[in-house]
């Protein structure tokens, strides 16, 4: 218990920052799902594909808030491992800014993913495949998303990206760069590996509802468990089997 307390104190600054961002992200998600009558929320939930610039911006912000809330927990082991290495080697007062640069770059990748997700949402709406609640109205789309995610779990690219996400020490030793700029570059690279690992799972938001808080929480936990270093690697195969079975059940 004392050892755990000492470890937490060593990471107090970065843990506080991550905790504030995490709480803000989930507060944003919950607000959007419980106050859908708010003009800003309605703007992010367009009824058709005739988007204005303001609508597109609101949709990107909606996705970005969700990605921050969903992906930060699974990145915590990597960020804390980076922070520990910086505190051991960096000059006094330099560790926290570098750790924040690493975490910020990681989240920046997911903000970029949010732009692509918003574009995907527009395309699906243009094709009449989403309801106004941003959930699939097509069994073919739902089954396709589940089967795509299940098959992607089995690919070498998924496994390679997941390996880097599950082994913080290995990633950091292989990719280490000095200084704040180096920390930012490593954060971007880790974010790209993470996006390569999880993009298909994130698209499942369209299957059960982008504004469904239970589904958002479920995917958050599923991603965190799959990437957690202490849990068995075969969990990804369990996910694959479950996704393929669900997709097949809907398709056939």
C-alpha cells in the first residue's frame, strides 16, 4: 500500500492532468447524451447530409470529445511509463511538460481520427444508412461493421499495433527521442499505433449508437482491457469470435 502511494505521488502532476481531461471528456459525453435539446447538441446531430460548416465543426467536436473520453484510459499505462522514465532521466522540472507533450500528441491523433469519423458519418447519412440518433438503420451496415471489426482483430496489422500498445517499455525503448519535441513525436507515433489498433472498434459506435452512453462505456472498457499489459493477449481473439458471431447472426 505504501509503495503504491509513493508511486502515485511520483506521478501526481501528470495523474492530475489526465484525471481532469478524463473527467471533462466524460462530462461532455454525458451532457450530450442527456441534453439533446440543447442547440449545440442538435447541431451535432444533423437530420440529413446537408451540413453547414457549423454543423461539420460541431460533429467533429462531438467525436473529438468522445475519443478523448474513450481512449485516454487505455493510454494511461504508456503515459505513466513515459513519465516514470522522464522523472528518472530528465532535468528537474522538465518531466511534467514532456509527459504532457506526449499525452497531448497522443490525443491529437484521435482528434484527427475524429475528422475522419465525421466524414464517415456524413457519407453514411448521405446514403440514408443512419437514423437522426446517429445509429445504423441498416442491418447490412450493422452486420458489416461487426464482421469488419471481427476480421480486423485477426490481421497482422492489428496484432503489430496491439503489441506496441501492450508493451510500454518496449515501445519507449525502441522509439525514444530526447526533449519536449521528442516526447511529442513519440506521442504521435504511439497515437498512430493506437489508432491502427482500435479504428475498427471505434466504427462500432455507428452500430449501436454514437450517442449511446452505455455502448460508449462498453467500448471504452473493452479497448482498455485489450491493451492492458497484465491481461492475456488472447483476449483479442475472444473479441474477434464475439464480433463475428454477432455479425453473422444479424446478417443471416
